[in-house]
């Protein structure tokens, strides 16, 4: 066993059975094509493969090189891995000769191995380089962005993506400090936030919201989510399922609003002479929202904020 394999063993896939059950992979649907938008350490992908028939296919996506390395150990001809964001799924499907898919699963957020690896810079609990990139092979790190961004931009990111009411004070502190020395480690950033935040939330480190905000911004997580949801639904075959697990309110709000927009359509004035058959029909059907059980949360505290939503496409996809 190598040291690199240890974090994989520490990761617990949230809502594993519930999410794969929601894809409804059974009967002829087991012959279909499915997407795992966030491979992570492969918990959902492996469970999907167990349920597919010999004719089924699974295409997974991930930006993290470590996740890609794990995926490449899966020796299954039905499986393919794409080193990119699920926001590029239409291009990837075209390259694989796929026109429509029968189900898409997105498990958002970051995995335990990413959080627990100090070298990735996601957590204020460990001192390490202030990186925060999901894909360490491309893009701008958190340290690089904080070194050049304007004060108002930093404040806006922390306020909007972290829902932090002390965003301006934190931004001012960061800009003042970087004039003296580079902010290059997680410990430096956490200390600056603690200095700027005057009142603390019970049971929460003052750096929590800022680290979340910078991570979301650096990785363009919300923008990619909006793009990925639209592309996934557009590629969905009739009766296909879109299943999304989110871990904070910003993600969940986007998912909730997107799914509601497909499951409901504006109705015309009832006084107008329109036949029922001519009324606009929704494109999808919502399924029950699911949260982890008390038992799962007890065994995996990081699951406590998870929310799973699913949507079934009820009309034929565009050709």
C-alpha cells in the first residue's frame, strides 16, 4: 500500500445508495449511458457500474489529478474517465459518440482526501501552501489571486460566496498584509481572518466562510454548476434522471431553482379559451429531497449538510 492510497480509504461517499437508487438503473435502463460528474474517489461510479448491464456505459469527470489517477485503476471496458469539469460534458460526449444519456449524478463540493491533504490548501486546520485549486495542473491559485485582486473584488467574493458579513474588513486586512509580505500559506490567511472577524459563530472557526468563498471563486464552482446543469438536462433522454448532492446553501439554491424551472411552467390566464391539451407542459418531474440519515451523519459528520435533489425528464430530448 502506498501513502497516496491512504486518503482514498479515508473518504466516505455521502448518500451512496440513495443517489444511485435515484438514477433508477433497472430493466432496459441498465443498458444506458450514465455520467458521474464528480468521480472523487469513485464511490458512486463503482456502485453505478455494479448496476449496469454488460451493454451499459459510464463516463466520469473530475478536475483533480489524484481522482484521475484513482479512476485509471478501474479496469472496466464500460467505464471512461475525463480529466475536466462536468461543465464540458457536451464536448466529452461528442468525443465518445454519445448523443443522449440516461442519468447524471453530481456530488458537489470537495472530498475528504482533498480537505485532509495540507498540500492542497483547502483547509485552515493544516498549514500548507494556499493553493485551493481542484485541478493543480492549470489555473490561478488562491495565493496568486489574493496577491493581485483589488480590495473591493476580494470583499465581494467573500461576501457573496462565503456569506460573510465581515467581508470588507477581511479584504482590508488581506490587502494591508500583502503590502508587507506575501500571503502564501493557509495559516497566514486564517490568522488574518481571525484578526478581522470581531464576533465568532458558535462552534465555527472564523476562517470557515472565507476559505469556502475563495475556494468557490478560484474553481468557478457555481458558474460551472449552472453550465453543467443546463448541459446535463439538454443531453438527458426521456425518463432520464438528474441527481445532485450539494453541501452548502449557494449550491443547493442553484440546484433547487434549476430543477423547479424544469418541473414547472408558467400557466396562461384561466379565462383564456385554451384547451387543456394545448397548455404548456413541464419538461421534468421532481422527486423527493433527501438528506443523510442520523446514522450516516453519526458515522460521517461531513455528511450533515448534504442535500440530494433529483429530477426526471418527462419529455423527449431534443435530437
